[in-house]
C-alpha cells in the first residue's frame, strides 16, 4: 500500500506535538482529504482529539505492547483508503521503553513505517542554537529521515528571522512557524489532557482553533509533498478476522456465537470510561459478539441481553460521586458478577468494581477499597496470567502499561490476575468467578486469543441464561411457577 504519511516528533515532551499533529489533521481534513490519525505509544487521550479532528478512530501504534512486527500492519489497517496519515509521536523522538534502546520510540515507529519525520521544536528560549539541536537529532540515527522543522512558541518576527537563518545554514527546511497561542491549549490534570468526552463542545472549538493556527503558520503544500515521498509499504494490513483465525486458540474455541446467536458484550463508555483501543471492539465483533456501549454515569441498567461486560480505563475518580449515585447500575453490575458473568476490567474498571473509591460506594464486586494518591504509577510491564479467567488462560503472556494515581488495598486477591516479570516481580489484580480485574492496560491485537476466550465465555453465559429462561417458561406452562 502507498499512503502518504508524516510522523510528528519533538526533542522532548511539551514541545507542542499534540498541537501540531491535531492541527494538521484538522486542517487537512477541512481540505477534503481523508486523514488517518495515529499515536505512537500507549496514550488514550490524544487519539480522542485526533478522532475529533478527522472523523476517524484515533489508533495507537505501540511497538512494546504489540511488537514491532505489528506496527506497520496495524497502521495499514487504520489508514486503508485514506489520502494521508499523520502519526503523533511520544515523548522525545528517540525516547522509548526504559532500558530497551529504541524499542517503542517515535524513531522506531518512523523507521518501521518508512515515514519522513517533522520535528516540532519549542523555540521560545533559543535562537541560533536551534540549528545545533536539529542537526543532532537529524544525524543521531541515519535511518531516521528528518524532513523538516516546525518552530513552535516563536516570540516575534525578529525571533523568527534568526531561527530561519540558523536552520538555513544547517540545510534544514522550515515547514511552519507557530506563535505563542495559549488560548487554544487544551486543559490538563493529573494524567495529562482532559479527554474529549468530558469537554466535547470546548474540544470542538479547541480543535478548530488549532486548525486555524496550523493553517496560518504551516506550509501545508510542502508538508503534503513531504508526506508523498514516503515509499510504498510491503505489508498486509492487519485484520481482526485474520488475527483471530491465526490464533492457536481459534481451533479449540471457534467463534463465540452460541445457540442464541451473537452474545451481547457491554462496553463501558461515557465521560468516566474513555480509555479503549479501537481494535478491542473490532476483535470482539469478529469473534462473534454484538458490542454495545453503555454509560455508567447515565444508564441505570446494563444493555438488554448482556452476557459479557468490559469496563476499560478512564477517570472514575473524577466522577466518583456520580458513579456512586447511580445505585441501580452498581447493583446490576454486582448481580451480573455474582452470577458468574464474564467481566474484564482495566484500571478504571478495577476501581469501579471495588467496594469504594475515595470513600464513595462503588459496585462492591471486589473486597477492596481504592483511593487517590500522590504517587504516579507509570510504565510498561511484562506480565503473565497466574490464574485462569474468562479473559486469559494461566500462562498467557502479555505486555502492558500502567498509568494511574490511585491505589487499591489490597492490591491483589486470593487469585491474582497477573504476575509481573519486569521491571519488578509482583502479583497484581483479581480473578474471582468470571471477573478479571487489574490495573494493567493491554492491547488485544498482540494476543487475539483473549478476545476469543472472552467472547466464548460470554456465549456460554448467554446459552446458560437462555436455557434457564426456557426451563422457567416450561415450568410456568406446566403450572409449576
């Protein structure tokens, strides 16, 4: 496939990657181009802004969680049929998984995609030194093709002239100059930007302002021409159906359709549960499930026919009073779990299943209490399933990511969910009846068997419910209620 593409990188975090990448996505989309948005690394929040800018799902490309071999196929899956793809990098261009060299860095993603890199430089406190900085990044790895620079936070016309002169001497094209514009900055809090779902109207305005800023300050024609220099990718696009059929578990489980048809898997959404990877729902659907979204802040019951429940990440600590106040849904979730229904909960889902969160009653599925803390837990993890569950068989190995400022006590149950092997050894999470709950965020494209296993468990639960309903109906007909 031959999709024009750019990787938007920076020397360090805070340089303006998200501003430039989102603004470019929106500006090119407004010109009528179909733009495919991507984010290097495990971040869930930036892809929400990317989706708002393009009208397409924001997708992550994470070489640690999914393996380098899946980066290009997942990219091709998301970018199929598009005119342009824009990939926002993570941290500094060469920063990756700690102690693993280039693994999971923006530079590695750019090389795997054979994509030109545009370096966003915070020029607010430098002039001629910018040339030395950019020269260092351009020459550090000859396999990374640095195609130009966008200067951010430029103070004045004179400042811009000095920066351009320095970069011209270094032979590096200046593809854009953005002045300081705090009015379009998105608000942030303890884990980064505030997700789109929590401020949709304001987010729409912010993205529109970013598009205006980028359109005024960047040479869109030059950027598009640079994107078109990316060579064809000799990779077959990832597909959920093919990934499932290639899984060793496929022959044993097949697809998750039961006698009653497609099992309904309810996926938590809304403002409190915004963290999810698009491929998860695609894998569940391909495995035979009907995926239905519900909002724990608003809905007082699980979707009709729910036989599997997925509660991903987000910010339940921000909405603890509202989640607690929705007692009917908390009771429905607790009843579903008590009946053995399969539940997969990650991070925010773990907190929601706890007995309490910051003193507010939650679902009470787990005999544990959660609270906010001052300590940020952040980083990649290597994990192995240490207990059989509806999500993973004992021994299943996955790479994941932790990102939270909460603690739960105790940190694991009698049957833990995961044993971490790196960076430190410990057990974590809870497995009880059909529940698998953990802080660990995982990407199911790396191990499609979890989608097969979970959908199969949901299909079995649906079949058991249908059988019980049939028995009850027969008893009524026979006059034995």
